[in-house]
C-alpha cells in the first residue's frame, strides 16, 4: 500500500510540474496572476515546473524505497505540503480569499497529500 500512496502524491507533483514547464500561464491562471514577461514565466517554470518534477522523481524513488530513503522523503515532502497549507491559512486571516477555488481547494489537497505520505510510512 505504501508505494501506491506515495505514488499518488508523485503523480500530482508530476502533473503540476509538467504543466508548469509546458504551460506556465495555464497553471497559474486560476490564481489571477498574469505572466507578462519571460522572467515571470521562467519563475513559474522553475518553482512549479522544475521543482514539481524533481519532487515527483524523488517520490518515485521513495515509493520503492530505493536506497532506504522512503521514510525521510515522505516526511520531508509532507512537511513541505503542510507548510504550503499553512501559508494558505495565514492568507485566510490576512486577506480572506473570496472563493473556495483555487486557494481552499489546494489547502485541502495539500493537507490530504501530507496525510497520505505520513500514513504511508507509519
């Protein structure tokens, strides 16, 4: 069951990463951000694209415990996801996002994925 749970999170990161690399405007559009310069698109490709693909690959290795990294990777990525969700929670009090989508949907997605990773290595 552990490879499946970690694999589900890896698929999410891979999808986000590939979309960030290939279509950065499309990935970021739901947040109301415009990418009017090559520098802005490069940032999305790096942070959402490259990072997402790298995390997906790392989770892929972790799913099969290559080199005994499974527990450490799962906990580290879970911590990063909780950090992302925490940032959205801070925004709730600082600026009060008006709609459920995209901010609150991703808040719950991040928490669920973090929980899947932690449960997978307990």
